[in-house]
């Protein structure tokens, strides 16, 4: 079983819509969580860290549910520029991070 | 801002060649990583290093080696390139454990 699992999508949403992605992780010892964004043919870039109490950065909200071992990303008021692949990432305090394969989002006019 | 620099954006090599991919970071990070990314397979860890001259195998080390002679530089070596090593190669680094990784721009390597 893969350590981090995401629905690959694609999620096609109209501009202005709210969209949410979930990601599940298998290692209950995971301690740090992140969402990365990756544009086509580019490198992944950190979107936001995910804190236990949940956190918000503008239109983006991240949540962590340790009991059910999933993290979520909510995007409000979607923009065309939000179209990208979103990678869920977990760390179990080892040196390496575990990356999901990503969820593809396409925001349409 | 963290800067991770990979030596080439695009590289074309021939089967059997020895290929060097270089990565340099400017934030004095202890931990450096090499991944490859292929459609449908996501990011796969090849090797990582947590200190100078230290290296650890990742999930897919076969056909690759690495070198970390200086803290800021982590090199990936394809000993004898094969066509199945055509891929996007990404270098990343971070300082403290549980901190996010910062990626270089990536190298698109084609082996003909």
C-alpha cells in the first residue's frame, strides 16, 4: 500500500467554485504535512504546511485529521491560475518525505 | 529565499554514456535529495544525503550513484545511461527534519 494516496482527478471546476482535495496517509507516525503545487513541466513548489489545528492562507485552507489519517486542501473562489497538480506530502521524521502522486485541477472560464 | 540550482534544464545523451547531473543549494542545508518524476508514477526517490560524504539509497537506486563532496553540492551519476532513464530529474534540499523540501527547476534528460 502506498504511504500517501490521492485521487488523481482531474477535477474540472468553473472559475469561482470551491473545490476540496483529500489525501490519506498510512503511517500513523507521520508528523509533518505539506501541500505542494506543481505546474505542467515545472518543479513542485511549497503551497502550505498543514498544522494540527488547521490553517488558512488566503483562499486556501488546510486541515489535518489524525484519527482518520487524512489531510485536506480547500480552495475557495477558484482562479484560472489555480490550475495545476497538487501534491500531498507527509513526513514521519525520517529524512525523506513521502509524496502522493498528485491531484490534477483544471479551472475553466 | 532558498535557491536550489540544477546545472541543466534539458540534456540529451546517448545510451551507454556516463551522465552527471549537478545540484547546488545556497542555504547551508544538510539534507539533499534526487528524485525522478515520470507520468503516472509521481516522484520517486533515487538517493539522498544527510551530510557531506553520507548517502542513502532511496526507492530506485539501481543504475545511479551519487556524490556529496561539499555541503552545497549533490551530484547524481548515471553510470551507463539507458533509455529507461529518460525522465525529469529533480533535486531538493531542506535544513531541519520535518521542514519542507525546496526543489530545483528540474532537468529533462533524454537518453537516445
